[in-house]
């Protein structure tokens, strides 16, 4: 019995510990296999886009996002603002490309808002892109998405850059984004798999989006987790481009962070099981896209596997298991190296490096989130932001 318990203990540690080394391993494979993508000029007319902007309860950031959209170096689009449970009496846009939709009944769901817009499209748009109400878009956003669509991809994830780094929490939130965009976006895509979806700054052919989600009614957070599973399981790849940029409001306060992360943690517990099916499908079909993506879906949130790894390290030190201690220390070394590689690749702002000393406090906030995650969807539905949203100010940070 003791021997069985020992093997179980080792197996559990391996299941957690491999997450420390996985990013660095993926980076090495990426460097070994990287080939610059050959992108020839494609002489095509502008694809017709529907830009869907969703708002829930609050509308104060909508004028800024609309202003940034109207500055796109692009002509063939319409903007559909779905103002769910919002007072729209002060929303006035003179441009006839801006269509404000106010549902009669509260929808309370991202996908319900998306399909509320889709079912009211003024014309049959070829492609749609989803933007949050607190985002700003780069003027070349749609042109850069088209580079991937013109190569035959039907789903594209762009880059979400921080538009505010005014607090330690916001800077660490931005650091997390740099880490995930690099490993779960750029590297996964370059290795022949799919980029994970980030909730906004993503685009799809309208046909694919409807095929994947129109038959489902998704409530709570995590529609992007369901969507990416539906896309990859159908044999499509989600492309990634760091040139299609959306500026995203980072979480500034600890209370806001706890509520937001509680929803995200709840989402992981609800949907990580998708990974098992994709791994099995990838093995049966000899499909690297499904196989690698499935492994990524199984990975716990950063703070969870870091915290568990620290607990295992301390426990092995108490049990005087020196080999295990060195393995754990090596694993942490791999993770730290991989983390800084992502920051360097993403050209992290100096404020992000200065904020790293606050990581223990950041992890503490996320432990609070974990404790609240079971009822997360009741704790928080909308995130309210209080920053002045000007794209010119954001660009000064670049």
C-alpha cells in the first residue's frame, strides 16, 4: 500500500510539474521549427466586416471605442453595438455605419448579444470581429486580419495590448497577457496548432461562427472556451497575428481583479475537460492541431500550478527527497526563464518589470478568487472601468 501511495504521489507531482517546463519546451521546439511565413501580396477587394461591440449595463466607454473604429484605414464594415441592459439615451452617433441595438429583454450573455446582432445584420457580412466595449482598435486592425483570412484561415486571434498600466495590478495583468499571447498564441500557431481565443480582438468568417455556436445557449463566462473547442474539433486552425492590435483595459484594482479572476477560474473548472477529447481526437486522427491544443486546455491557471509546485517543493524538502527538490528547483528555473523570454519578446514596458515584485500579492488576490469561483457568475457580470479612453494616449506607450 505504501508503495502504491508513493507512485501516486510521484504521478500527481508529474502532472503538475510538467507545466513549469512546458513553455520553455515549446519555445525550444518553436526555435527549431520556425520558418518565416511567406506572405505574398493578395489583390482582393475589402472583405465585408461586421464589427460587434458588446456592452452590459455601462456605456461610458462606447464613444471612445466607436471613435477608434471610425479611424480604421478600411471602408467596408458596419458596427453593431449591442447595449444589453443599458441606458442608451445619451448614445448618439452621426455616422450611419454605427447601429445601436437595445434588446427589449436582458440577454446576460456574450453569445446571446452576438447573435442578437447577427440576426439583425443589415447585409450578409463575410466576416465578423468581436470587440469589447472597453477596447480600442488600431487603424490597421482589419487590414491585418485580412492577411490571415486571405491565406485561407477562417478564425483569427489578434493581439490585445494593455492601454493602461497605472497600478501594480494592471502591470501584472499586462505581464500575464504577454505570457499567454506568446505561448498560447504565437508559438502554438507556429507549431501547427491553434492560438487560444482571448474573448475579444478575434475574428471569424460569419459562416464558421454561426456553425459553431448558433445551436448552443452559453451563459456565464467562457464562451470563447466553447468556441475554440468547436473550431478545433471541426479540424480548423485558429490563426494568430500580433499585428492586428486591440488595446484592452487592464484590471486596476484588487477588488475588480478578484471578481474577474473568480469568473475565469470558474470557467477553467467548467471547460478544462475539453482537453481530454481533443487529445484523444488528435491521437486518433494524427492531428497535431487537436493534440497540442488539448494539452493547453488541461493546463491550470498560472497561479494554481505555481502554488501547487511550491507546496510540493516544500513537502519534498520536509521528506528529505533531495532528487525531487532539485527537479522542482529546475522546473521553477525553466518557468522563470520562459516567463522572461515572453516579456522580452513582447517588449514589455519597464513598469511591468518593476511590478514583478508584487507577484506574491497578486497570487494572494487570485487565491481569494479561487475561494469565490464557485459562485463567480453571481458575484460579477459586468466590469466597470474608469479611465479616459484615447487611442492617441495609448500609442504614446509603444
